[in-house]
C-alpha cells in the first residue's frame, strides 16, 4: 500500500467512524470512581466498560471489517479491553495486523470520546499533571502552543478521546525528561512559525507542536493530524516515533 493510499484509507475510516453511535451503557462511566482514580493519578476511564463486544463488532463491520478476524488473534474476551486501552502489542504479527489495529482503534473512539465528555469537568478539576491522557491513558499526538505574556503555554491533545490538558513546555510527555539538552524542536521548511516536531532524545518520543490562537475542536483534531503528516515524515526520518516500544 502506497503512502497516499494509506492516508486515504485513514480518511475513509475516520469519516465512517464519525457516523458511529457513541451511546454508552447505563451508569457508565462511574463518575465517583472516576474522581477517585484521577486523585490517585489513574486515568478517569480506566477499567470502565465503555463498549461491549456486540457494539464493538457492529462498529468494526460499519468500518468495513470483521471483528472475528481480530478476535481470532486476541480472543473474544480480551478484545474490548485491548481496544479500549490500545494494548496493540496483544495483536500478533500478521499481514492484516495493522488493518486490524486501525479498525479496532476507530471503532472504539466514539465510546472513548463519549466517556471523556462525561468526565471532562472532573478532569478539569483534578488538574492532571501527567503526560499521558487523563481520560483514557493514551499518549498525546498534538501539543497546542498558545503564546502569552509570560511565555508559551502548551496543551496536549489525545488522538483517541480528544481530551485536552496542560503540560509543562519543557518536559517530555512520555518519559518526563526535563533536561533542555535532551529536548529537540525539528521544523519543516517554511513552517517554523506555526508547526514543529517536539522530540525527546531520551525516549525518542515526539508530538506535533502547532501554534494556535484558539483550541482545536474535537472534530477537527484527526483531520489536522492528517494535514500535518509532513511533520511525521520529518520526525520519522530523524528517528523519533509516536509509538515507542
């Protein structure tokens, strides 16, 4: 599959996923439990049954796949947990592995986003300080950069549930590295003023730093990630990754 075809495939899957039902089971998420988790440094949605196997299978079918193919790799009982947590290492290597991961990821995103919406106020009140998502625990894909009088602030964004949270400008979201000598900015020619790769030499993780006047809307987040795919190419060429082992 060529690079252009892969990007078009992602666009098609994302468009289809936007039409999926995001209704959550009754009583999910448990807000009291979510509040306790956040106070203990655990993502608000950890362990919440946001989606069942029947709904997950229906969503995968709506995206043009078959959940039975994926279940054969992981086992049906573990499939929802794998999809919700993004534990993609549980899916064995095969010719269809990446396609299976893509389908499971997007089939689960509506539930994750609904879960975030239901706990957004709790997350804001908790003043989360970790680099991983306060809602679902995923690593961020984009850092919104906002200029202000006392310097530049940074808001991290989760690509799975769209959560937003503040994080120090000079720190790696993945490993917490704060030594400025270990942190790098990599630019695309002509884009220095508004976009860059923010990378860590210690763990090789990167996020895209995008200058913004206003916050990125939830609906535009994935599209903006695709539109800035040139930054991914630059990061990968320099040996950085968003999916470190």
